C-alpha cells in the first residue's frame, strides 16, 4: 500500500501532467525507471522531446522543489534521458529539453520552469 507521501507525489505528478497537456504537450511516457534514475514525465512539445522532473515541497522554506534539482539530480536525469533515447531512436533524432515542475504549498501551486537546465550545466557535451 502506497504511503501518504507517495500518494501525494502521484497526485502532484498527475496534476503536472494535466497542466502540461492543457498547454499542448503530448505525453510519451511516465515514471520510466532505470538503474541510475527515473524520468517522471516524458512529453512532446512539437518536435521537441521534453523530460519533466516534478518536485513537490510542502513549503518553499528551503528553496522549493526547483531548488532541490541540484547538480547530482540533473546528472541522473541526463543519464536516464540518454538511456530513454537509446531505446527510442526516432525521438533521439530531434531536439530535447529538460523542464521542472515546482509544486509547492498545500494545495500545491505549479510553477513550470521550461528549459530548466542544459547538458552543459551538468558537465556534459552536446
């Protein structure tokens, strides 16, 4: 049985998915897990593949959800995205970006940070 925290996280992720769909993005995958990390949402924005990290914090006292996507987390996301693209070669041909949905407060307010970070920010080359 999922914990209350897991249930809240799933609800916030579902709200983020609905928010992105209303903005015109198309879902590709959800909760894709690899040994080194997980992709919360994979979406398409036109011809761009978007890897979306959803972060919930009850308060923004320590910088909110977006601040918790530190260098270590970004590197895990990049590696998971690379694995995803290896298994979806047609998506690997087009542009990609990394977005973050910062969900803070109760009820959560969603703040969508498009192009939240780039490969170069994580020490990777293009």
